[in-house]
C-alpha cells in the first residue's frame, strides 16, 4: 500500500512526465491511459476518433534507460483495445507486450489492464500504439528513453528535442475503412492525408492555421525524434534547404549520417540532429509516400509542417518546399536504409552472433484466396492475402502466450517451416498462378533459449512485389545484409556486415529483394513477428517465435499478472 506521501510523490512524478522533463529519481513510474472517443476536426469535417487521454497523437512517455512504468489502461470506448510498446524488449515479460491474440486477449469495453513496461537496453526513441484491428491509426504516441542519469548522449547535447510523428488521416471512421476492406477482400481505401504531429499541413484544405510549427533559433541544434506511425506507407522526409544528421534508429545509436532526405518505414523511429544554420525564414518540412507497388493506388498527397526561425524578418510566402524523391524511387529508399551503421564504440559495442545455430529463410508474399462460385464473402472473386513461407497466419480464439504457458492444446502449431516450401524464381516478372494461394494456419517457430538465429527475409513478386517493413517484438536484431533479387546462399553471405550493422526492431525488406537479420534468442516468451504495413498483417503476413526457458531461474518466463484480460 502507498502511504499518503507516497501517493503525492507519485502524482508529482506523473506531472514531471506530462511536462516532458526528466529529472525524476524514481525507477518505477505510473501513468494512466484512458482510451475513449474524442471529436477531432481535420480536412473541413469533424469525426470521433479513438484517443488516449483525449490526445491525438497520444501522450509522450518520458523515461530513463532501465526504468519501469506501470500504465493503467482503461477502455472507455466501444471497441476492444490492446496497447503495444513498440521496440521495448520487455525482458521475460511478454504479458504486457500487447498484440491481440498473441500475448493477450483484448481489453474489453469498460475494462482495465495494468501493463508493466520494462525498459532495459533501449536508449533513444520508441513509440506505443494500439495492436488490435486498425485502432492504431489514432491510438499512438512517442516514447523518449533518456540515458541513465549518470550518462550522456554520444553526440553534443542538443538545445531542444521534439517528437515528429508521421501519420495518416481518413475522412471516414477508420473502422468503416477496415470493415469495408474485410468485406470486399480487396485493398483498403487510401488515406485522405498524411500528418505531422496530427496535423495535415498547409497544402490541405482547412488546415493552414493548425499546421504544426517548429520554432528554432539560428545557430542552435535540435534533436528531432521521428516516428512513422502511418498505417500503410513508407515515407520520404526532408526539410527545405536543411540537411539532418541521423544519430539513432529504433532506440539504438548510429554513426552520424548526414542526408538531405531520409526514408522511414512504418514502425521505425529515426533520431536526427537539425542545425538551424540557414537565414532566418520559414521553411517547410515535408513527407510523402514511397510506394514501389505496381498498379496499386496510394495517397499521393504531401504533409507539411513549418520550421520558423525566431527574429524580425519578412518570411518567404509560401515557404520553400524540399525536393522529395519520386514516389517509386527505390534506389533513394534502399540506399538510405543501407547506409545506416551502428556506433560500434567502446561504450556502445556491437554483439553480433557469429556461431549460428538456426538458419532460416522466410518468403514474404502478397497472395490470393480464390472464392468458389463468386460467394458473397468474396465479391471480387478472390480475396487478397499475405503469407510468410506460404502460411497465411490465422488468429486463434485465445492468445498463444496463455496457451503456451498453461499447456492448452489445439491453439497453435509449432511447425512453421524453416525454409520456403516451394523454391522458385521468387522475383521473376511472371510467376505461375498456382503459387499465389497460400495455406491458412496458426503456426509458430520454437527456439531454444540462447540459441542464435540468422533469418533471411526473401521478398517475392507473387500478386505484386513491394517493400515489407518486418517488425519483431521482444528483440532488436542486427541487419547484416540486404540486396535486390533472389538471395544467393553461397555468394551473399560473403558480403555481410559483421563489423557495425545497425541494430533495429523493424527492417524494410526491399521490393523483390532480401534482408538478413541476426539475433540471440535470450528473451523467453512468445514474441510476435509481422509486416508493419497494416493490411499485410491483417491478411496474414505474421507469425510468432516461442523462446523456451533457459536452465537457471533467471532465464525463465515470469508469471502472468493477476488482471490479464479474459478471452
């Protein structure tokens, strides 16, 4: 039980967090998330959206490396909800990880779940978001993880820090868009706007006065914590007449990388330093889609915010726009992503697994399920699907973690294939139609504790090749190689970067290409892996790893909390 003084201290700590500072000494903090419908006006019309604490984007969590937060999640909405702490390792504690029917059943309307969020090795920017249906379109926010109190950044301390959250906005209620996609079996309606910190920007109707503005002083440096919270698209991002220097990605520091343009995948975070070194004026920061898929509609609009220098001057009107790459410029995308490198210093060493015990190749594909006799469930004659190694994932009736922990049979299978069941020219321009139909299943891959994994994601051109930002819960991994075309098991490993590969939790597998990751399976539990393009995940481009307990008790999965949501 908390004493009255203890409660007052906790309230003060909560206020400190809300104000965005980080001077608290406590290692365990508490926050309250109330999920509810709130009216928001965008693009000349008002609609109710799901929010946390009435905010869109939701509140930012501020912690130090190694802290723990208890987040009391109250569902006051009419939909089921779960919350995922994207990129947080959650050592031995997947119970609060959040993906629906993987590690928990959803928090039902009127219910509450206290989620313990355990920070360990992460340092930098992560984010949290809903992980049920398509609620994450508006239920999301930033997580800022400062160094430990006796430590500093591995770069000069910036003068200020600002989260920059990139998102999407639909005029229709998002659940209508989601349900229509499920009904037709086709692609969802594209968004009506992209957003920066919840605002579409000057180039959209009824948006100018609410455009997000970043006020800067000439000569100062700003740390921008950029998050791609968009549902469907990789994005190009740039600031007119300014370059930025990448210093971290997915809460892991990188060697400084200075660029005029960055590419950021859904789910990914990138920390950049912006030097206000131009003449005092107004400058647009802007983001727009990178879409490599052939003959698929996309939102071709551009979201903007304004960088405003302080001082007295007559600003250029309109502000200059940055020159962003063409929407299908694959080389611009992969060249940026492929240039990221870990810091790999004495203070921030890399620990790349060398002796690999598990070699896997997973194909990532868009597929089709044919419908017999033009059934009502399939008005287009076929339903779009997606798969990993030709298995289109099906959610079970209770969550996999519960079934695993309590030994409940019949919920999932443990026969996820280590290699593609069919070997063909994965990236050929024309492929047999017989390869387009996957199998449905709830199959997972089981790993021994402390085993090492090398996993090659191989993109395919089935139905339509595109980029796939693959995200693994409970782990960060080293991206040791990537390329276009088919992975060559004899030649490509010779060019792996085993010196300073980036440590990430989300990697965009390039269109009709491949990416190789490595990690050590030292976090016991059930951990979801999926494409972070939301429609691909819904269609079945996902699976889970079950990492078994080690021998010592401190390598065992922890017990569940008493208030796990019921199924």
